[in-house]
C-alpha cells in the first residue's frame, strides 16, 4: 500500500509549487506575462472568465481566434472546450482520437464534410491540418492544472484508513449483518458475496465476465448513457455505443474522463440482469412494490482511470450496495452529520440527489485533501474486484477509479432506512408517490403500512406546527412592525407639532415687531 496522498504530494515539488504557495514570504508580484497581452481586452480577465466566454462561441469562431495570437491559441484550443462542442454536436456518435478532443472534433467535422461532398458527387482527399505546436512559455493556472491532472497515474494511488470492516457473507448472515452494520448505520465491505455471479466467475462458458473487452464483444452497438448531458431545457444524458466508449477509455488522457452511468441498462441490455443477483442481505426493498413507477435505483457503471463521482448522498436517503467486477476504486466517506469540506451542499435535480458543486473527485484530492487536518480527513478504503460495498443511508461518499473499472450498484428502501426515506419523500403539497407506496405496501406488509401512516401523521403534525409557528412569527413581526410604524408616526406628529408651534411663535414676533415700527 502506498503512502497517503498528502504525504505523496509532499515528495513532489511540482505539486507543492502549484498547490502550496509560500505564505510566509511576500515576494514582489511577478512581471506581467508578455504573451498575455495577446488577449487584448481579455487580458484583464481571469482564466476562468476567459474560458467561460469562449464556451459561448461556435467552433468556427474558436478556430479564427486561435490564429489571432499565441495567448488566444492556448485558450481557443483548450481541450475541454472541444469536448463540450463535440458532445453537443454529435451526442456521442464519434470515434475518439488519442491526440485529444480538438483533434477528435476536426476528424469528425472533416468526415461530415467529406460525406456532404460525396453526396453531390465531389471528391475530397486533403486531410484536416493538425494544430501547430504550442509555445511552452505561457503561464495559466487553469490550463496547467488541467494538464497536470491529466498526467496523473493512479494505479498505486491507494490508501486505507482501516475504519471500514471487511467481512464474509458466509459468516455474517443477513441477521448478523443487520445487527452489526445496518441498524448502527455503518458501512462495510463484503469480500465473497459475489462468488456465484456470472459477471465475476464467467459462467459455464467463461464468456460472461464483466470486462471492458468482453462486454464490448457482447454488446458492441448498444447505446449506454454516459456522464455528460445535453444542454437545457431538454437536459438528458448523452449516449455512446460500447465500442466507441471502450475505444475512448483506452486512448483518453482526460483529467475528468467521461464514464458510463446508466440507469436503463436493464431495458437495453437485459442479458446483463441475468449475470448477477441481488444478495439475500438486501432482498427487502419496499420500492419494488411501485413497479415501473419506482424512482431510479440501479446503475451500470464503467469508467477509465481518473474518472469517478464527487461527494453526494444517495437519492431519498436510501441505502446502497456497490459491486465491483473489474478494476480498483478508492472510496472516501463522511458520516451523515459531517458535510465534506471543500464544497457546498446543492440540490441535484435528477432523483433528488444531494451533491457537491463543481468539483470532481480527482480535483478534490489535489486541491483540498492535502490541506485537511487529521480530524477532517475522510474515511477511506480501496475496493478490489469481487468486493461489494454497503453504503448506509445518509452517508456522503465519493469514488475515484484507480484503474479502468466495471461495476453495478443498486439503492433500496427497507425496514432500517424507511423512516429517513419517508422524510425525504414527504411533500406537503404533493404526495402521490408516497400515497401509492403506502397503499401497495398495505397489501403485503400491514406492519410497514402502519409505520408509514404513523410517521406521516407525525410529519403532517410537524408541518402543521411549523405552519402555525411560522404564522405566529409572521403575526408577531407584523405587530412589531405596526408598533414601530405607530411610534414613527407619533414622533413625526410630535415633530410637526413642534414645528407648527415654532412657526406660530416666530410669526407672532414678526407681527409685534411690525406694529412697533409703525
């Protein structure tokens, strides 16, 4: 096992130079970069604002800008801009070029043009030009950080705080598992619970292994949802064939790679559902009574090294299991009462997930993790192929893929997390999903129906109490405001009365003075 990332970073002066500026000394500010003058009026903007503005431009304008100056060439050819453009214009139908997203876009655009010319009977033989070499004297924290993270090799970037138990499903029956881990709401790793899965042992014909190459061979043209989205207002996940994605995965050097995150794999590749089975420890799942109306609950995941998910809490405070069939993952966890440092809690529209804002997990490990004091470090462990991780309700968790990985995960609502799930589902203005859940459970589990009914009464009572207290608070605020206004009016009236008295007095003096003068 390698040393912790913060210790590893200490040994690397390049990382320290980027992430740990010397705060003890106050050197003179560096001279302005002469190449940055080439940005013109943009030179006063931060790198992030420059990139934000360039994101609004079409590809042709970016190409033209790249010829204006060296500085504009650096920003206009920023690979992340071209990834965004390519995904929006192709919606996943492209073949990745290992030279990067700009080159991939040029290849795709040339192929489109070639097809148009052939349709009208023309002939094109010239290849699109490659970008000229960039001069390596331009300074940009944003561009350097992007490049630096893209060079990260993570095969040995493993660390374990030894705070999560590794247990056998043979020794720990469902009852023991509930007593020791599920009821106390503690995470755990099962080391042998997948031994009967065809996805892990290959099945009788040894062709059911969930490896990238074998999956591509079985489902070459099936479209899977990836981590990128189409733009609003019709926001949805972009899809790629497994052939194209596996090619991308083998050739990419992205600091935040795309990965497959597909909740509908069971409909488009139903054979995958026959390659695994839900362990008996997790058979109880009340959401199953909702049929096709249940919230999203299972995902097929496939991603390259450096990909992963940032900190989040699973939908509706459900619990989850995650089974790794290929590769290695590094997990970071925080308990429900400890929001992870380095970001802010935001609401993510899909499935009610709570997530962090704008920081992927590799960036978090480079920019936040090294500076955390011991008491703020996360609980960490490495998941190996064949391991199943249990994530309890309400726990914050993030995952970094140390190698190419293939996994499957599922969320569930059972007796242990039901009260938290009901709290998340309850909505005073709209409770159709909760109503259906309660009515269908009544047919099979009267005791659970009663629990839901009791909790709803408590929630409705709490909401009524909250409404009453809020009304009383507003009423008191109105009274206080009315009293303040009345006091202000009294003060104004008193001031006006005083002014009137002074005015009358001065007027009388003027009249008396006039008589005397006569």
